[in-house]
């Protein structure tokens, strides 16, 4: 039986839909469609089709669009397209999230790295933030699974992991992080293109 994987392309902002509509730029000098901040799981003991079709946990764009994956129903067969959700924040808040990511240590691993606890088959959590100096990346193995330290991790590694765990928590709860009035209600993400792999 052939395997069909679906990928969707990001819908472009419409006039009047963001703080910078018509201006063509997002936070600072970033273009509206610039990917400013992303968190994604990579690797782990999962099927090849899941590796190829895995979606980011959160993607933040220069114009304030925030794309996340919404809840998945238990119906069978499941929907052909993923349940992507779109929220919007101000470009000032985009800049604030970039500052928060840098302050959490994205792109600045401890001297001994983040450590590799003896946990089998866990994914890495990759954080990417676009700064004035270019993209900065941190990749941490078993971030959720080794949340409380131990397993041979140094105090510095545990502290760095906790900062990144806190960053992820703040990005996946933007109303709690920025305030409810600063974030639009989540709505369906509209793809402009669909690609089958």
C-alpha cells in the first residue's frame, strides 16, 4: 500500500491582518514571512513516515503569525490535513519573544553541551531563533524526559535545560506569556499550497 504524506505551505498575510500589513516587514528589519522562531522535535524512535511528516511545535513569523498544531481527533480514518492553528501577535511581541529566546540561551550551550541522559529513543528538541547576527540554534536530547536533572547531568546542564524548558512552555502558552489581549484567538490555518510526498 503506498504511503501518502501531506505538507502544507504557509498562507501569506492579507491586507489589514497584521500590524505591518502593506509594509512588507516584520520585527525590526525582518520580512513578514521570515521565520523568526521555531521549536521542533527531531529524531527519536518513530516511524519513517512520522519523521518525514513531523510538524514544528511552534513557528513564529516576522509579521506576528504564530502557527501551532491543534488537537487531533480520535476519528478513523483521520483527516487528510493536519490541524494547524494560526494566532497573531504584534511585531513588538515578536521582538520580545526573540529576546526571551536569546536570554534562555538559544545558541549558547553550556561548555559541556546539554548532556545526554541515558534515556532511549527520545527525540531532540531543536530551538532556532533569527537574530541580527543570523540564526542561532540549540538542540537538546530528551528535554522533556530528563526535565528534573539527574542521570549524570551537571548542575550547569540542568540549569540550561530548565531555561529552555521554560522557553518552550512560554511559547506554547502565548496568552499566559503575553496576556490574553495580546494574542488573537486560534483559528484554522489556511494553506495556499498542498504537497504530497
